[in-house]
């Protein structure tokens, strides 16, 4: 195998929205997670409402209302 072609594999910290943090290894930087094994409904057995409104608002702000409007006129050949 070729030498010095792989990225640096370092220890990073994963921070969850619930406040849980743990360390893992990755070629990227630190990670911000919305859900982890401490607060995921599958592992806890409890239902949890995940607020996605912030993501939707961010998407709408980025693309605006004009992005999804249909063209008003007929297409010309």
C-alpha cells in the first residue's frame, strides 16, 4: 500500500443535544449530534418529540419561497 495517503485518524468528541458527550475516533473534527444512544427512543423505550422546526426554517430561509413556485408561463420551444 502507498504510504502517507490516508488522512490523520484522531480522537474526537461527540456532543449530543441532551448533554451527553463521548469520545471516538474520526478523520474529521468534533461532532454535534441531535440524538445519541442515551436519548434515542429505541434505546430508552420512551417517546421523544424531535424538534425539526429549526431545520425546516433554515431550509426555507436558504431557498426562499421562490424556489418551489411553478413557472407561470408556458414553455417555448
